C-alpha cells in the first residue's frame, strides 16, 4: 500500500501541505516548514495556541525539559 496519488508521477515532489490539517499551501496564509518535511499552517498554530492556553499553560513556558 502506498500514499502516492494515482494522477501524480512517482518522481514528482509531494504537494506542500500542513502536516496536521492537510490544507494545501494555496489554502493557507502561511505555512512553516520544519525538520523532515513536516509543516504547520497559521490556522493550526492558532488552534494549538488556544488549546494550550485553555489548559492554563503559559505560552512561553519552557519547563517541559
């Protein structure tokens, strides 16, 4: 089983999209790339920030290590 799309040649690069919500680059305002090809869009950053704040953690809390 493979994740390649049938209408896309095997040697062409994968479309750029958010690793979390899978919105395409054209569908978001910003897409931030990370290690290993991971990416996150501005909408997911906003959603995750709201979730963290709702749990009572400070947005700049670096005590997870």
